[in-house]
C-alpha cells in the first residue's frame, strides 16, 4: 500500500484487512478477551478458551504477536516458561472486541429466536 493512501478496510489492497482478519478470527477474538484478565501461560490460556487446539492457539498467538497486540515473554528456565499478555494496543483492541462479544451475548435470545423464524 502506497504511503500516500489513507488506510481503508473496505479497500481490498489495504493491509488493515489482514489485521482485521487476525483480530476477528474465532480464536483471535477469544485470545484477546481471555488475556484481558491478565498474563497467562499457554496451557492456562488453552484451558480458558474451550475447544481450541494447540495448533490453532499457537497460530492465533503468533499472528496477534506479529501485529503488536500480544506480548510473548519466554523465561530462561527448564522446562520452558512462556507467558502471554496484551500490549497497550492489545488492551485497546481487546476492549472493542469484548464490547462486540458482550453485545452478542446480551442479545443471544433475540438472535436465536430470529434463527428459528
């Protein structure tokens, strides 16, 4: 994307689309929400997010780390001790994603009723 172009998620050439995909993927959303409670080790994060495979969690964490939303801290001990937490940017994005998830949860009865019609 050229430097003179304004970021526009509706433009298929804008890199913001890729970042949006990372944040709003099923596992990306849940990682961001789970890490709002604080720093977690991989296994604790996996337990917190029911149904996620090790592979998918690893992939989501890598993408969110590359985008600057999640910080990975590896402690030099045996066995390896790795922790994940939100960066300041991640805290801001997680709050927005959590608001969307809360809106869905708050309106789930209406959504499910609509599906039945």
